C-alpha cells in the first residue's frame, strides 16, 4: 500500500515555470515506477511523464523538451519540473505509482491544480 501527496500547483503566466512535488509513503519497496498524469477540463486523463525504478524516463510528445521528471530516493520524492508552460497545460496533475509485478498504476495522489493564463 502506497500513499502519495502532491504539491506545488498554482497559477502561472504563459511561458512561466512550476515544479510539482510528490511525497510517497507506505510500501515504497513495492513501487516499480512513478508517473504524473493530468486531466484538463473536458479532456481525458493522460499520462504525462514516467520514471522507472531503473531511471528510464518517458514523456508525452506535447511536453517533451519542456517538462522533466526526476526523483530523490533519499527523500521518497518525485518531481515534475514544468517550463515554458502553455495554457493547454492547464489541468489537475496527479502523481501515480506502479507496483512490482503489475502493469497498472494502482496508487494515486489527490491531485494539484495547475492553471496557466494566456
């Protein structure tokens, strides 16, 4: 069982930056990967970025070159650095964890709102 808590969302101007943080607790040993999802108004939830246990990262095409996912194992934290933000990045961002032995994202945070004004 993993508990996740996001923070760092807010209101930012187009072209600005934010860093989202996710604190993990509980059965951290069971995590095989961490990721960030987002869901904008009237849109489906999409997987934005992932980082595997081995450090491999993936990004959705729309954020490549602008967003960076990273982790700090000593602090049980994962981050999403978001630069050159656009209004279309406006969404609720969710931290998620994938458990060892599965291909599903079974643990979720409460979400943090990111709003980018034009």
